């Protein structure tokens, strides 16, 4: 939509919505993306690499458009376009699609009540990454690359990716919302071949570093210090013995625990999965509707929540694509399953199918990744509350035989999230309350419920970090979403490691 003078005013969007409700729609909304910009710059072994084309340079793409959703006869209709000349036709097509679908609907859709809001959300960013001159970005990359280019490092990669999205939202209930969201995901990796012949690697993807998340987090001193640490740890890995095959305590640092939570709490508690809507796409869930309020998901140390109010995280977006304001909802309360990641549609369906009111209103987690996709349940910030077991040193001192694991390397998860196997980049053995040497190729595995029930230590607030996920995939057609996890250090007992 390049011809900006043809873009409708708010009143014109509302008139189109009124036309649909006059035509029989019980509900309608529109999301207009005036901008959806993404950019990526990568340096591999000192060379600029365009990850989209395989050529050299910097990749950037931009699009704009609008998506219209409406309900008719208990069925959704959706249509989208990037052509401002097609607005009337696109609204009409959404209603036509809903009318066609209404003849085939097996469970008529009802939307849970919501508070009708008008508002604005702007994600915190001191320096827009898209405003940073390319020469400055390349100078940063070259400076950091020189730090990584050391003995033992066979391959080194630095990647900066950013998105900027501007969205207007209107619905037939009267909501009017504006959002501007900048996401920025820098990372660096070093790899080398060890004395045993296998490849080892260390990666740094920064957790939340402050109040905002633009180019200001690219403080060279911080990145050079972290780069030196990666090189040092890689060189330790290159000569380290293999992780023992054993049953031990596993102390999981937040830069790994976020993925554990993502895969075995977050995805397992998406209500559309629980209702079976993702079975042939991303998978299902072992959780059943009768489990809410009853299932002992973990030990009493485990309290998990979906908190879209966390400052400065991609899982915080002000309002979801149902126009529901950011929620902070308990998922697991001192071990007991109490909540899910939900939307206006799924909470009414789940309550009706369960024959009881499990959910009080939408959890505000319905999000689309682009103007031409319909919103589905997505994680917000799926967090573990800090505990009372001290800091990392306290937890190590309290551990007889264990390993400390850090950095996700590979994962394998049951499609219903009932079991898992994770390999991590690095681990340190713990013997008699002391941190010992590094071991290579660490891994651990378990059954989800048994594992969380063996949670025996949760670090205090000093160990709590917000880690970001830039690429959570779900839905058909596929949607890639950004979110966060606020996570303390956690220890689990009697875990199979090293195989
Ligand atoms: Zn995911």
C-alpha cells in the first residue's frame, strides 16, 4: 500500500465494519499494517552474508496491507489485501467467506465478553535499529568479529535482525487501537573442532539488558566481554571430557530453562492445542480440560504465568488482535494447573465443552504475525516466578551430584509435549556442592510431569532473566511469532543425563 493518500481514515475503516454488521455479521474487525518492516545483517567469518539471498550485503523487506475478520452464523470469514483500491471488495469477501463457512460449522463460535478499549502501545526503544547508518552497523560487527577471531575458533557468526511494525485495529464493538512495535534480536556464535573430533559451539543471545531494546543494547564493551567469555568457554569445551551417562540433579540456567518452559509449559498450555485445533500442524497437548484446577503439573515450587505486562519484551504488545488488553494470568499456581494461553473464542468453547467455567474471559493471547494471517493463540511472556532458594552459588552449594547446563543446542519434544530431550552447548559438573570442570555434549531428558514434580530449587529474583524467542512457529499457513520468558535458575533432581 504505497499510495498513502488512498489509505482510509479511522472513520472510513469503521464505516466498512458497519457495512458488514448491517449485512448480517455478528462481529467484525480490521487490522491495518501501515508498515511491516524487517531487516537482517550477518557477518560470517568476517564476511557480510545476506541470509535471504545467499549473496553478500544486507537484507531488508517491507510490506503493508490489511486483514478483515468477521463472524457470521458462528463461523469466521477472513480476507486480506495490500491494495488500497480493493478495500470494499476485501471486506465483502470476508463476509462471503464467513457465509460459506457458516454452512459447515460444527461448533458455533462465540466470543467471550471483553472490555472495549481504545489506546496506544509503543514498545520501548531509544534508538531505532533501522535509523542506524549501515557503516556504523558494519563497524560494530567488524569490531566484535575481531574479538571472536581467536585460536580455537573455526567459525564465527554475528547476526542482527530487527522488525518494525505499525498497526491500527478497529472492531465492531468500538475498539480503536494503535501499536508501534520494534523488535531487535542480536546474537553471536563461535564454533570449533574439539580433540575428540566433534564440533562444539557457544552462542550469546542477550537476555533483557535494560529498559528498552533498540540499538542502545549494542554497547561494544558489553559485547566484547561476552565475546571473550564465549571464546574462553569454547576452548574449554574443545578439550573437555564427555558428559557422563548418569542420573543426577540438573541445574538449568535461564538461557536454557527458557526453552524448557517454552516447549513443555508454553506450547502444552495453548488452549487451541488443547482443543485439538493444531493437531495436524504444530501438534496437540497432553493436557485435558478436566485437568484445570486438579493436575499437579509440578512441585509446589513451580508457579508459572502468562504475563504480557512484562516491560520491554517481545511478549508484551499492549493489546492482542482481539483488542484485549495485556493480561497477567496464572498458568500453574504452586504446582497446580490453573490456566491456559487463551483467546476470546477458545475460552467460551473450552468452558462449554468442559461444562463448567474454567476460564474467566480471554487471556489476551490471540496474535497474528502479519496482516494476511488470522490471529491464533500465541505465548506472551511465559514466566516462572522467582523462588526462595537463593542465588546460583547457593543452589550449587546445596547440590550433591549434578550438572549445570547452559545454552540450547538441539531439542526433541513429543508432539503432545509429554516428554522431551534437550542437548545443551555446555555443562559443568557439580560434586559435593562445588562447581567442577566443563563437560562436552551434555544432554538431559524426561517426562514433562515427572520432571516438573522433581523441581527442588528455584533461584531468587537475582537469578531471574527475560530471554527472547524470535521465531516460534505455529499454524497453517505457518506463522512465526516473537515472545519472551522470564526465568530463574531451576534445579531438578533424578534426571537422566548424557544419553
Ligand atoms: Zn514455539
